[in-house]
């Protein structure tokens, strides 16, 4: 392998690593019966993200996208919209709209997802509290 190829490969790997999504979805603590609240963080610090789609599905849902989505909200045109740092279940962020649902969350397992972040699985307990799965 020539030195130029090694350098080009290293540059490509660095560029890919820099573009790797670092966002995570966390579940904020809320009182029993209140809708779940999700916060977006990056490298362990709560920080708004430029996202345009957020969804909540049952953990057992299958398909792409699942046909039984509980809530799907999106920004019709994400260009120029402010970043989103917090999402309350059933309440679209400013300038967004609900495309499906929201449907009531009954006790069970759910998955919250958005682009460029690993999904968050959480449970709705019989008393209505939401808790993240570990």
C-alpha cells in the first residue's frame, strides 16, 4: 500500500468518525400519569439537535416503518427551524405536526426513535409512570 493511500484512508476514517451520530434520547422523570418527556443529548450533555422526525412505537412492532406507530411527529420543512432539545409525548415541537397519533400509552414496552440516534426502549408502568429500560 502506498503512503498516499494510507494517508487518504486515515483522512476518510477521520471524516467518517466526525460524522458519526453522537445523539442519544433520554427519558426525563415525570409524575405518574404525565406524558413521557424525552430529552436529546450529545456526549452526555443535554443539547438540542437538528432533527425532523420523532416516533414512538411498541417494542414488538415490526416493519419499516411499523404499521402500528403510537405517535409520529415531523417537521414539514426542517430548513431554518430551531434545534429540538425536548419532546413531550403527544405535543409536536414548535412548527412540527403529528403525522400519526398520538395514541394512548397503556402499560407495556415502547421504543422512541429519531434519525441519527440509537432508539430508547422504555416501559409504561401500571401507575402510568415511564421508565427507561437499561
